């Protein structure tokens, strides 16, 4: 275990000890975790697994409420505007930061309006190409694109989506030109790739592996900072000549700004202990997550870094902000 994290756990222990009398009465009523996504998807299922685990191991009354809409903004603002009393939390994917980066008027300030609690996991993204393209590595793809400027097209889940901005970041870092073909969702984008309507796309590993006819595509590289336990043989894009490239497609647990530090520390400790169990880790792998279980400051830095990075991509690519 890394020393900084040991110090963080020690600080949490001190906080809990100082606040023991107040925490003895918490929670006095059910605790709500808002999932700003539709029911049934990976984020929702993982949120419910965590809520169930907290109920079983800690005797806490925790439930999940889905509040989808506006790319997660509706549910996120609901928690942002909730009283910081320890009864409303947000279990969100990285679309939280993306929304703040792509909107003309940001719906919130990720550093000011939320209390980070746990950096739960990463859903690894990958760069995938149609097998008709004569490339086997990221370096070969970049060389091909430079030799054929504007000849390649890529699909995405829509303008301003994570897959769109990932491809635009790739374009900028590789110094290449490609044509964007937006879709209305991840599955149509992957189907366009499989059908040969486009030559490449960025998508989460679980979404890719859920499709049929995968013999028609090639996974060139993982779009994350480190290799994934889900597919450890797949090298990262950074390893293949674009150092620093990563989409950081995370999920995390947050509270509203001003949350009592003792409550935040207790929930962090409880969730991290739950994530350390073999059963939870097995379920997370099934859902397509790489476990992180990181401290609050790691999640806070990631959110702020995401807003800065994606805002720069939007500006460079002249993507219209809605």
C-alpha cells in the first residue's frame, strides 16, 4: 500500500475518533444515493451493489434513486442542491465533468459544488478499427492517417460525448485529420464500425465486447493511463507513441459541498472496505470496471483535470457548446 494512502487512512481514523459521539446517531433515516443515469446500466447496477453492501455490512439504510436526464445534469444538480447533512449522495460517471466542459454555461463547478468521497473505478475505453484498415498498431494508424489526410472517419455516441472528445483528443495529440460521424448512442456507433461505414471509434471495453461480429474489428490500444485487468494483453495508446493520452472514464461517489468531514470519512471507509471484498471485485469485473478505490483528493483532482482537458479539446476542435 502506498504511503500517501496510509497517511490518508490515518487521517480518516483521527476524524472518525473525534466525531464518534455525533456519528453514533448517524444515520437516523434512510440515505439516498442518486444515480444520474437510467436504471439497468452498469453505473446503476454498481450503485445498487454498493448500496446493498452497505446495508448488509454496516446496518445502514441506503437506497438508490435514478434521476436520468440531460446527460446526468438533472441528478447531479439534485444532489448539489441538497442539504449537506449526509442523507444525499451522487454516484456518477465521468460525464459529470464532461457536462461542465462542453456546456456554454456550466451547470455546476465540480471543485466548488461537490464533496468527493471515493474514486470507485474506471470503465476502460479502447480505440477500435475496422479490419479493412491495413493497420495493426496505433503507430501504423497514425502513419496511415498522416499519409491519407481526411480519408478516415470515426463514429461517436454523439456530439460532445466521451467517444467524440476522445477521438478529438487523439487527433490533436497525433496531429492527424479525420471526419466525425456522430450517432445517437454507443451501440449504433460500434455497429457503424463493424459495418464498415466508418474506420474507427472509441468505446468502453464492455460495450465493444457485447457486440457480435467482433471478428470484423481490431482493438488497437487502451485509452487509459494503465493497462486494464479486463484485457491485460492490450497495450495502452500512451505506450504506443502518444504519452499522456487517457480518457479517464471513471465512476465515483460524491456528496454536496459542505458535507460534514466525519460523515464523508465514515462513508469513504465503509465503501473502500466493501470494494476490497472478493465478491464485490468479481462483480465489478463482470460489469467491466477496473477497481481504483481511491481517496477523495484523487477524485477531486481527476474531476478538475477532466474539465480543463475536455474544455481545451472542445476549444481546439471548435465543437459548439450548447
